């Protein structure tokens, strides 16, 4: 009978829903059938001061990029987050907020207002800019050049043009932050809020701040949907891997700028 689940099918079904009343609210509990086991942990750890960095990296290696943007070496020994931060003179509270974004946890408003110094945030963001300009952009250009050798299709030309235009926009965005916005934020910090506010403002930065991740997602999807070059699968996969990695890091980057940096700057300006 259609719509009815046989007992054998029930074993294959991934979700078994149960309703539980907790604190007066109903939540839906999702359970895997007994014979389906996960190969690895599917949820990431919420990072706290006492966690061992080695375990965190083994669980989520994208934290290496987080360490790199903070200028922390990857030889983490058996150190906790707190020790590592203290050795590298980084406020652990700031580190934990940012590192948790890499593990998928969004900070609360209270967490952000507890950040005392914007310098580590600015330095993290500036290092990310260098990483995009000096590492990711040339890498993508290199793979695209390799693909171009075997492709002269209209689809490829369209994607290449999209890529060139997109990165011109990204480079302009990063230049603007490096040369105008961030120097103002540093001056504001050094003079404890006393600078010529007419020269620039957090408000202007907020209004000028554009979304550079959505177009990257478009580029990735253009590639996935339209570019049929079976012979270059290896290069295509490497190009896509780089795009996925860049997309992930850029999303976190934008969250830091909009949800962490701007509120902190507005707080200093309001003094
Ligand atoms: Fe930025
Ligand atoms: Fe930005």
C-alpha cells in the first residue's frame, strides 16, 4: 500500500522522530536506527580555555587556518587553548570567539562586548586578507589557467570572465579595508576614540561593506552546473576544493567584520 512503511524499510529509514517534553517545550529528537553507525564525530566541540589544541585540530583541521590568521605556529604540543594564547600574547576570549566560528558556533552579544582590545581582531583580519591575495587568488588562477589549455568553450569563457570580474571586486574590497578602514580603526584605538571622526566612521564602513561571499558561491555553482570537462577532473576538483575552502573562510571573515568588529568600533566611537 502506498505511503505505508514496511518493517524492513523502517530499518533503512534514517530518522525516527520522538517528541519529548523538556522544560515545558516540545523538541524533536532525531535518532539513527541501531545498525547505522557514524564513522566519526559529526558534531564539533565547543571550544573553551581548557581544551587541548591538538585534539581540536584533529577534529577540525580548518582550525589550522584560524591559527595561521592569528600567527600561531602549528606545533601545539599538548597545550591547552589558554596556554597557547598566553604564549602568543593573544586574548583567549577573542581567540575562543573566533575559533568557535570555525567549529560552527556563533557568539552571543555579551561575548562580543567582553572583547577588550580590537588589535588581535584587526590583525587576524589583515592576515586573512594577505592569505586571500597571496595564496588563494593565485592558486585559483593557476588551476583556471591549466583548465584553459584544454577548453575554449563558451561556458568556460563565461566562467573565466566571471572569475576575473569577481576577483577584481574582491581585491578592491580588501584594498579599501587595508588602506582606509583598518588604519582608521587602529588610529581610533591608539587615541582611545579621539580622532577626527569626520575622516571616516564605523557607519561609513558598515554602509560600504559589501558581500563578497555570495558571488563566490555563484562562481562555484556555475562551475558545478555548467563546466563539462571530463578529462581534467583532477584539476577541476582541486579548483573546487580551493573555492569551497575560500568560501568557508570568507564567510567567517565577514561575520567577524560585521558582527564583531563593527560593534566594537561603534563602542569606541561612542565614548
Ligand atoms: Fe576583510
Ligand atoms: Fe570585508
